[in-house]
C-alpha cells in the first residue's frame, strides 16, 4: 500500500480521543502522524505503521502530480 506526506489514513485502532483518521506529516524509518480530531502527534516505526494501517482515506493530490 502506498502512502506519502499529506495523506489521510485510517488505522485499525482508534485514538483515545475517539478519532479514527490521521494525517501523515513525516515519512522515513519512522512515520509521524497527527490526529485529525485532537491534533496530537505520534511517531511510530514504519513496520508497526504498516501493520496498523487499515486504509488510505485520502491521497494528497499535490504529491501525486509530482510523481507524473
């Protein structure tokens, strides 16, 4: 599954605030996410992120245009 900075993703478990969607703000060995509901930041290793990822809700169109 492809993901990039600015994408909105849904993880398998909800955040304690009740939010389901997250925005990707950093991609590397670690993935930094921001909760769309409360705004808290979380950084998790890429391997754990891939296991927890349920789906990409919305892709960032700016990043997709650069790939072309």
